[in-house]
């Protein structure tokens, strides 16, 4: 479903993307033709009834249909009318009514889902300038809203009050510079002073309901994309092979949100706020990259199944992923990163575990930064190949190398840090019980562990026997380091399967 909305959003985005460019002769038909060509190149079938009156081209009953092969269905976005008005100075205004319906319909696996959104704005035109080889779009609106007006499933209308959606953008400015050659390239930007959303559902049969509300301040987006031309009914695999690429970053200065729900007598509510963040996404025929970060996050949770309110905070949260997409016998780069910095829980929760305050209640931190090389041995855009992998009939890939660039785990007064670098022999699956045999080394440092163990014994959370086993293990794998209560460890794995800890063979 996320892919359906992402592609449907591409059509909607055309209605609000633009940029100012040098004036040149540009006709209404030129803009409409290029608009259709762009959507067709990304897989849509576009249709509409054209009529010309003077300098105005009116396209009525606009329909944009995207096939969804993996679900044996399609998605449709429809608009009642678009006008392309020649301004007499080489520019064209693209006009939409101040309020108009946007229909959508998705079908697949014998099921249909349809509805209608009401789109409103201040009526300002989108101005298109340039020529047939290079167009720029410029659009500004003081306010844009989208409201759910109708919803139906399998042809049966959903009653009023069951679902509601309201999205509002204020002080919207969007720009796009487009260059048309063997491929189409787009440079886009968007800004808005704020975005708010109010969504919910109410199920009269189960007496359940849910609400999702929130707002973001100081939004901005900048990105570039490359779309190949001349493809016949392209799917994502064909687009990527022909050179499709996207690289964009969305940022916001702050935000808040709330989620609440009820299922019979059970209730749940969560409120959150942050001091800003960013979402970066890049994709081409080789890699897919995500980089998400957020700062100053606070979360408050209540519910009928939660004995007391939870108030959580985090100075920084982040997630990074780079994964190869192309099937290849050659090694490709990948990366994974997780950051949870200064994660704090309420004293009430600490009081349940540590009522006498023997442990440090400092915020915890978890940081993991990995990079490596591997092979993708199947076409992930081929449904049959994906089914073979899921059924265990085909090998998805190989892990060839892994580097631990950073490891940090700190909590309750103890901290573990480390780095490592390993390669893997995929021909040897016996030395390590089915896992490709690794070789390389890791360097670790542990501080505060013995002090933590002593306090856990005093608190009754660890027995003397458990503590002895833990200390024996640390003694086998680590040696005293600089500073009090500090241990270091160098773990080496040789190509013949031997494992050494600080020079001593343990396997």
C-alpha cells in the first residue's frame, strides 16, 4: 500500500511543484504534452478531454492510472479539470479551481478501495516558463488543505463519521527546474511554515476508535531526480535499469503529535514532541539509502494496561541504511546505523528496579555503526524470485565483509565501546555451524562492569553464582586496562578458524 500512495503522490506532486526560469516561447499544449510525457514515463496511463478556447487549453475528466502488477490491480487518480492559459509573454499558467475533488481508486486481488479528497487552495496559478527543452514551474499558496469526503470498500460506501482525514499546509512555496533530453532531470524544492494533520476512525461494530493528530513546523524539502524517457509501460525494475534516480532531504524545525485509541474498555494514548529532524532518501539502480534523525524527543504514554504514566526522553535518535539493489556477482557496499543517545526513563520506573538508588540513573546511550560488502544473488523486483527466496529455494545473497565502525552501549554506570573488522568465507559453512566463516579482529573496552555487578548483587537482582560466572567469562576474554574497573579485549579469528582473546587461544 505504501508503494501505491508513493506513486499516487507523484501525480499529486505535479500539481504543486514549480520554479521561475528565463522567459521563452512556451504554449499551453507544450506544457500539457510534457506533463503527460512525464507521467507516462513513470508508468501512468493519462487521459483527458481537450478543448481550446482562445489562449486557454482546458483538459476535463483527467484520469491517471498506474498498474500494480504485484497485486494484479491498479491505482487511479482523477481530477475534474485543469486549464493551461497562455499569458502572452511566453509563460503559461496552470489553473486549478480553488476547490475541487480528487478521486482515487485502487484494486487488486479481487478487492477495490476508492474515495474522494477535497483539495482547496487560494486559487493561485502555477506559472510555467522556459521552452520545450527546459521548463521551470513556480507555485505559491497561502494555504492548502486536503479533506476526505468519501470512502468505499468493494463498492459499499463507508458511513459518515467512520473515518476522517484533514491535512493542512500553510505558506506553501514549491519550485521545480526541469530539463528534457534523453532523460528528464528535475531539481525540486518545497517550503511551508507548518503542516498539520487530523485523522481518525470510529468502528461502530467493535466500539473501537482511534485518533492521530499532529503538526510540523518549518518544513523544507530539496531534491533531484532523473526519469528515463521512451519506456513502454515501465515498472520499477525497468525504470531503475534505464537510469531512474532520486535524492532528496526533508527537514523540519519542530513537531508534536498525539495518538489515542480505545478498544472496548481498553484505552491507550501517546503524546510526543521534538526539536526537529530530517529524512533523507536516495535511490538509483545500485543502492537505496535512508538517513533519519530527530533531536530533543519527548514521549508521554498512558493506557489502561500501563500501571502509571511513562515519560521518556531522548537527546538524539537516528537510523541509517544503505542497501544494494542490483543483482550481481560483484561485491557491493552496504551500511547500517542506529543511534539512541541520552535515552532517559522516569524516576518512577527506576524506583521499581532500584528503590534505594544504588545505581546511577544517568540516561542510556546505544550507538551502532556498521559498514560492509556483500552480494545480491536475486532480482528483488521479480515476484517469482522473491517467492523462491522466501520459500528457502534460493539464496538471497552473501556477506563478504563487515566493519564495526563504532559500538557504544552505556547504562547504569557501565559502558562498552569497540570497533572491528572481519571478512567472511562463504565456501566454509561448517566451521561456525552454517555461518560463513569469519576472519579478522575486534577491539573492545568495558568500564564499570565489576562495580555494576556488585550493586546488582546488593540489590538482589543477581546471585553470587551468576556473578562468578560473569566474572570468569570476563577474565577469559579481557585483561585489565588503564583506569579503575576497566577491561580491554582483542578478539582475533584466523582464517583456519582459530579464535584468540588477547593472544590466548580459546578455540
